[in-house]
C-alpha cells in the first residue's frame, strides 16, 4: 500500500476558550513538572505511554470540567503541525487540538458555544 496524506476533520475550540471555561484544570496540567507542551501531552495521551499515566487524572479532570461547563464531551487530539499542509485550517495549541465531541448536529448545549467552535480540516501522512 502506498503512503500519502489522509484528510481529517475536527470541531475544535481554541485554547483560550478552554482556559476561560476550565482555568483550574488547565493550570494544574501546565504546572505539572512533566508538562512539555500541549502537543507532547496529546501525543503521550494518544499512545497511552508511561508519560500519559502522569497526566491521566489531570486530563480526566479537564474533560470532566469541560463537560460540566458545556454538557459536551472533549478529547485531546495530537496534530503534527511540523508536517502540516498549507490547506490545514484547524485550531490547535502547540500541536494539540481540543476536539469538542457531539456537535455535528448542533444540540442545544452546542448552540450555546456556537461562536466559539471551529470546524477545521487537516491532513496526516501515513
């Protein structure tokens, strides 16, 4: 099988908006001595490696706080912005997409965040 780019899509929310909604949880993650940036954290969480264990409860706290604030789910998705395409239009912080779940059909909960949600597309190579 050949290698090439694959299209990906995400409904993302900006880091600044997450920080506004969940300041304590963002602060706790960033204060952790093992924190190396959001892209690195998303990559560790994706592969569930040893470093992910150090952040599992902090990331769960962030996801739960976001859910409590918005009634929507969220995940951290790694985005390799070093290999990005010039056509990528996805919101990210240092290679971490704060992906908001359950919003393709705007629920009443998602409608409250409509102005803060960004539908973006990007490519991955593989």
